[in-house]
C-alpha cells in the first residue's frame, strides 16, 4: 500500500473525522472507502451525464465555432 498525504479544508476534515468515529475505524479507511466509491462510479463505460445538457434547444443559437464569423456577416 502506498502512503500519500492530502490536504483537506477544515470542514471536510471534520466530516471525515466524524465518519471515522461513527464507523469506529481510521480516517485513512474512510478516505479509501469514499475514494473507491467515487472513482468506481466514474469508471463505467457510459459517458457521464451532464444534468443541464439539452436545457436550451434554440435553433437561432449561434454555435461557438461561428462567433468570429457572425459580426462580419452582419456589419
């Protein structure tokens, strides 16, 4: 097992400490558990869903790739 040092914001460190006490285990074990859960959730072959994707479906919207051309067309 590799030893790694991480820096956590104070509020997150308190949450991790609380969870370790609640589970009666070490802070390292809690961090490992949540890292595995978080990384495993993102490792599926299915692309991550972006919650706001598709909210705006406007045929008049200008694609970003054309932003340079648009002023030239109208001026």
